[in-house]
C-alpha cells in the first residue's frame, strides 16, 4: 500500500517504512464525521487528499470553525489529545471526499524521540494550527460579520482552488456562529453588489469579491 509523495517526502525513509507498516488508509465521503467531540482518540490522521474541517462546539451546540486540513496536514488538536491521553475536544468533518493515513496513537511519543522529521512535523503542525485558531478567534472578536463572511468565502475558494463553492447558507451560518436568515440576507446583498452568484447549495465567487 502506498502513501502520497506529499506525505512521503516529509519524512526519512526509515519512518516512511514504519508509516506503511503500522498505518492504514481511510477514506470518507463529503459530510462524513471523522472525529466526534468526546470520542477516544485511537488514530492520528494525516490528510493525503481532500479537505477536513475542524470545529469546536460550545455548550449550546453552536459550532465554531477553527481551521481546515488539506494534503500533508495533521491535526494539532488530535496530537494534543494523544499527548494527554484525553478524549477529543474537536469535531472533524470531511469538507469533500478525503483520503487519510491513520496512525495508531501509541507511536506518537516513540517517533518524537526517534525521528527528527516526525518531531518537526508535529511541532510545525501545532504551531500552524495555533496561529490559525488565534486568527479564527481574532476574526470573531474584532471583525464584523460581513468581513468574516468575505474572508470565509475567499478561504474556501483558496482551499479548493475553485470559484464555485459547494456550501449551504445553513452551513455557513453554523461555521460563523450566526443564523441562516442573517447569512442569506448578507449573501443576497453580495449578489446584488455583483460579487457573487447564488445557486442552490452553491456560491460562485466573481472576480471583484
């Protein structure tokens, strides 16, 4: 069984061999829940292809988008749970069809001391995701909802490399901790301003967004 070059090239050959021996391939369809809040972490996912959306859920059930994972990314919150032997504090959902390489958690500490490239990967992942979470919190605390919506649409387009985004108004509202009515009204204004075109569960971004 093979893993993608985008992941293979991150690590020394000896570690790649171990990855192939102890890991396994997992696929998921768009919308599938990969990790649920409160779930014991048994495997650490590394994304091979596709996009995962990582969110936190507050006590009232509202979802807060934290960050996205794409090819060759690992999940910092999963790493943290592994280190503390804790249950998941995040929800990870397939934003589109994904392939992941699942690694048993017991190799986390072993490889940290054994393979410099693994230690670098874990530390870089945690640093990158930490900055992304700070950015997400900053957007909520210091930016208006219309600014957050524009940033959200641009990031989704950048992640997928497409100008047409497959997402419902309800999902955007969940990701931005708002309501569907408010998001629909703001999207309609963007359409009237010539910045987007709205379709059923799709949004096309125009050049002057």
